[in-house]
């Protein structure tokens, strides 16, 4: 599909329910907590289509005026999303201490209770604009104080199109030649409300999910999250068109997505079969199981990911801990999810094909 403008609620709505991003259904820079009121209630196993909104183009340091900001990059006023204009022009407060993300939700999943697991199946991800941004701001990213150079933040504008039937974008070298790369959309931020009445910042991920920025959460994947409040109170945002592991500039290629998800409550034996005793985000793609580990220290995040991967192998396949460690050293791939979200992330790729004798 060649990306075209997809205004909120327009076009095909694959899910049973629709949730658009409006000043009433989003929070800007903060996540739902146990006191948050749901803006939608669905049944377990229901599908929901969510028109997520990227924060890039509406931020205060970009003028909080997407028509003007995008116009400087050649985007016509008619190519600007209505929800971007509505939220940027709303009375929602957004200051320097708030997170950047436009967080849509929460969605109450009927019957979900603490101790359950919420399974989020990613069914469809459709680009909403034919453009996006990679942002590098001072004091952030993998090289704070070194890049960006000069005094201004750098917002790299990227047009999106098709090449050989594949969605692609590109960036230009100083001589005009283009590096072209494929798009693999995913939602950087998916989570359930943590069991706290305190405000929850949108930047740092945690056991509840949130801004985990694992690039493999693409169409066909599933995310398993531990439920800690009644109704789960699922939320999402931070849509990406593409990201390299590490997300070193601060953001990846950020742009708005229409996401269709299935939300299913797993209880008892079903929950145990999916995640065992793990009480932190676990991803599953068509070819891999993907345990995660997070910490402010990257080395500690790595250790946590190794421990979680060992627990997964011991509980799912009956390995002893030493053999699980040996397998991971021989065949597991540990990747840095991101180093830019205060709490850093590591994930482990465990090939399903290696365990064919169990199935």
C-alpha cells in the first residue's frame, strides 16, 4: 500500500471498535494509572482499531502548530492530520517536564483482574501519512553533548513511498545520493496501567510495558503483559514507521499509524502457559519468542534479560538453568532495544525453529 493521508475515523475500520485520538481520549506525556477512567470498554477477544498520533510535528519546540511546522518541510495544509491540529491546538498542558508521547486510552478489557495476563495481538498497522520525522534533541540520544551539533535540534524529514511493492523511505548524503531503507511499522508504546495512584511519566518503560520500543512488535506479533489493575486499562502510542535497534538519535522514524489490535485476557493455566512466572513484557513473533529486560543501567538490563530468557526456557521446555544459559550463549541473540528512554532495554531473540521436537 502506498501511504496516503488517513484522517481519523475515515476509510476502512477493520476492528469491532474504533478509538480515535482526541483531546478527550489522550494524555500527553503521561500514562494511565489505577485511578484512570477508561474511554472505551471492550470484551476479551474483541478487536479495536486505534488511530494513534505521533508527537513529532506538534511538540512545543516545533511550535505546537503542525500546519506551520510541516509547511516548512513542503507539506500542504491538506496533508496535515485533523487530530494533530486538534490536540496541538487544545488546552492540554504540555511543558518541559512532560513526556513527548500522545498516549491514547485507556481501554478497559472486561473481566481482566490482577494476576491475569493481557495478550495484545497486532493484526494490522496502516500508515496515516506519507511522511515522518527522526528527531535529535540536545541532551538526549546515545551521544548527548556530542550530537546534534550546533544550537538547534535536528528534525530529519522523511517522505515515504513504494519501491518494488515495499514501503520505503530515504535520507540524502551531502552529494544528493539517497540511502533507501524499508519500513517495518510498529507501536513503540503499548502497556497496561500500573498499580499506582501516582502520576506515571510516558518515557520510561517498565514491567507494565509502556515505551518499550522493541522493533519486532510488528504485524503478526503478540505482546504479553501482566495485569495489575481491574480491567487492565490498556493504552498505546508512539507509532513508528521504522527503527534500528538502539534508537540512538532519540527517536526512530516517527509517524502516525492506524493500529488494529486484539486484546485477550488470559487467566489461570492459559496465563501460565503463555508467560510462566514472568511478570514483565514478553513478545512473540511468528519466528521468535522475545523476553525483555529493562534497567537504567544497560549492563543491568542485559542481566535481567538473560535471567528472564533463562526462566522462559526452564519453564516452557524443562531445561535446567545451566543448559538454558549454554543454549542462549550458543543460539540466542541479545539485542539492545533502545538506550534513549531513561530506562534502557534489551531483548532476546529465541528461535522457535530450534524447538521443533516440542511441537
